[in-house]
């Protein structure tokens, strides 16, 4: 629903605003919490993120690490209904292309047979978390991230490809954030911690936790710095 005119938290354009939920509202079951976060977004930016939000929910719901979580089980019926919609052809096809069978082996090496696995687009998941970081930055500072600063966000699974020195520095930074920062929560399924540079608050690091087990990292900084991550 459109409301007063103002500045979009994502693109910075001035015009009629809608309320975008941070994190996406579709991650919650129908019994939604009362502490949902909303940020001002233009209709174009709000609408553009909906397909990525659907993909994000699907990817998390299929993650075997959280399959038994009651909050995940609560949204599965809606996930299945969304795949059956006529306009969800692209999402269904992507889901089917990514499905394949893999060997299931215990940590001790015992073979348990074959099971289904799914390839996910980590960059697309990072796009959703980047929007979340922008929205949270607005919540804590009361304004959009300044022009000239960018957001980078990615799943911790993507850390396996970085060099050892960068991995060690990232691990040290994240450990410091966790030890010194009080976590913030939205309902039971989402929590986050962040740390901002004392001299420039637009340089910050974020840890996003979904369903108590899925972790994404986010960083804000000057465009040159963000692009190096």
C-alpha cells in the first residue's frame, strides 16, 4: 500500500513509498510476530525483490540442516502452494533443474544410500541478504546508506573459496562481533548482530542468522572496498 512521498531506502529515488519487510515477511508462518521491521521503499524496488524473496524462502526451506525446525515446517505448505502458481513457472523450472541425487554418508563413512539434494544460487541468496542489510542499516541510523557506499552479502558456505589469510581475518572479525555485540531478533526465526566502524558508521559488518542455523555475512563500505570482498 502506498503512503507518503519520500526517499527509497534502496535506490534513493524520491516519490510514493511502500513498506518493505526486513527480513522478507514470507519467511514467517501465518502467526507472524508483532516486531516485524519495515523500511520505506518505492513500489519498483519493493516489487523487484519479491521473486528473489520467494527463491530465498524455497532455498532455506529445502536445507536439510533446518528441515526439522518447527518454524520451517510451518511455512512448507505455503512454499508448495507458491510453486503451484501459474506465474511461478520460472521458479519451478529452476527448482527442478537443481534437483539431483547424491550419496548419503555418515561422518564415520557408513553409506546410507541415495538422497535428494538441490543446487542453489548463492549469489541470488546474497542479493536478498544485501537488501536486508540495507534495511537494517536504515533501521539503526534513520537514513539510507550514503551514496558511494555499497553492500556485499554472502552465505558462509561461500567462504570456502577464499584464501587462508582472508578467511582467518574474517573469522577473527566475526568472533569479535559476536563476543561484544548484543544480538537483535525478529520473532523466532531471524536474529542479527553488527559492528560499525567508530570513525565511519557506514563501514560495518553484519551476521544474519535464519532459523537458528543458517548464517549469512554482510559488509557495507565505500564502493571500492566492497568490490574487493
